C-alpha cells in the first residue's frame, strides 16, 4: 500500500507544473503576436478605407512632403560636399554658369564679325543675337554679337575672340550652381513620387467628394512638377552653354581718315554728284507719281480742247461772212 501512495504523490507535482508551463507558453505567444498586431494596425492605417478617409488630409501631407524634400536635399548636398556616397553623387562635377564680355576695335568690323561667327561654329556654338550700325556710306561702324558656346570651350572662345582685333576690354565670371542643380533634381524625384502616391489614392477613392479632393491635390502637384522641370531645363541650358557678348567698333584711325575725306575738292565733287543724283531721282519720282493721272486727263482733255477750238473757229467764220447794211 505504501508504494502506490508514494507513486501518487510523485505524480502530483507533475500535474501542478502543467498550468505553469501553459502560462509560460501563452506569454511567449503573446510576445510574438504583439509585433504582428502592431504591423496589422499600421496596415489598417493605410488600408483602402483609411486612405480614402485621409484624402481630405492630403493637403496636410504637403508639409510632410516638403519637409522630406528638404531633408533629402540637405542630405544629398551634404554627401556631395564631402565627396562621399555611392560613388555617383560624390563624382558629380561642379556645375558652373560662365559669362563673358569682349570689346574690340578692328579696321574692318564685318570681317571681325565673320571671324567671330566662324569661331563659335568651330567650337560647336551658335550666335543667338546680332546687331550692326553703319554710316551713310554703308560702312559698318559697330557690331554686337551674343555667342553661346559649350562650357568646356569657354576659355578657348574668350581667347579666340580677343585675337580678332585690338582688345579694348574683356571680363568673365562664373557662378557655381551645383547645389541648385542637385536640389532641383531631388525635388523633381520627390514630387514625382508624391504624384504616384496621390494617383494611388485616386484609384482607391470611393466617393465623388474624395475624388474631387484628391484630383485637386494631384493638379497642384503636377503644376509644381512642371515648374521644377522648367527650372531644371533652364539650369541645364545655362550650365551646358556659356554666354559671351562681343562688341566690335571701327578703329579710330579709320574713322578719323573718313572724317578727313569728307572735306576738300574731291569731297565737294562727291557731294555735288550726290545732290545731282538726288534731284534727278526726285524729279523722276514726281513724274512717275503724276503720270497715272496725266493719261486719263489727256484722254478727256484733248478731245474737249479740240471741240472747243473748232466751235470758236466756226463762230469766227460766221461773224466774218455778214456784211454791214447800207
């Protein structure tokens, strides 16, 4: 009898440990389920109903997107300045906007302008603007050009233009816009990402009110993206092509020589000939202006004159044939 009793007592502790083990297992299970529940709650926050309900709060998300843009931009620019990162941003070359001005004097302004055009074309550039000023003889006294040349050839273009005549003045400047280029590129990427998110919200919208709200935000984001793309294109144009203005004037000695030639016998003869040509030209012009009116007047006036003249002769003949009475 004693042995079975001892066996029963030995089995009781094992039964008591069963609930403790189950409690411990339940605690472990709850600990494992808590992260899952947290993730599930986040998923509910971005579910369709929550997304549509949050369509009215998209405008509040603008500030978050702007803040994210500033944060990303600041981080990107910081990596750029340190030359670190994944090897792409750190190796970006400085983006410069270079401008220059060259003032020359030349014996032949037209030749200098032609050489400047050829220089720009040889460097892969173009002439975006041109102006000339000539005297009464048609001699070009002054000319101006605006050249757009590749930024890599800016120094070469400045040196080549300076050799086209007697250099009067030359200035150049460069502005580093690397930060602006990176900032604009990052803002474009963030804005596109934001537009994709709003388009997803639009696809999940369930009511007309939500559709209107989301479409309004989408329109505003697209307008902002268009503005950023224009800024990006303008920066790309100004950094890829440098602008140089060229001013060419006729050499002072040539101008003085032309002024001296304006006096003396030869100058008087030349001015007299020009005056004669002007008078003849004016008379011919006046004749040409009157001729269209003279032809119809002659067609009407000559027959009328002949008729009046014949009547006068007839009246005179009739008066001469009557003898006095007596």
